[in-house]
C-alpha cells in the first residue's frame, strides 16, 4: 500500500470488531457498530506533531472517511476528529 495523507489527516486501520460477547452470545452483523478506535498507519507532516505511526487513537463516530486500499478497509481522519490517543505501557 502506498498512501500518504495530506494536510492534517491520518490513515487508521480500525480495530477488529467483536463477534461475540464475554458471556458467549454471538452478535449478528446487523447489530454491530464499527469500532471507534484503531491503529495509526500513516500521518501527514502537519499531523505528525500530535500523532505518530503505531499510536492507537479514539475518533468521532461520524468524522471518518472510509476507503478500501489493496482490498483492505481503512479510515482517513482529520485531527479535529481525533478524540484522544491511547498510550500503552
């Protein structure tokens, strides 16, 4: 994949959706909501001051632009649509 975000945008791969609950009940596709967090794969120069590749971000439900690259689904976000960064460790 060769994609470089411009302006204040980042490319994110959504986290995998849960297919069943902790108690073992399977969730049908029609009842699932897409996760609002994911791993950052690419960052524009303008956005790199706040966000880095491999960060996990939480983003607005309706701020994402979905696209398919090389058969995989990704999300492009503006910085204003990012609600926060989850730091691990």
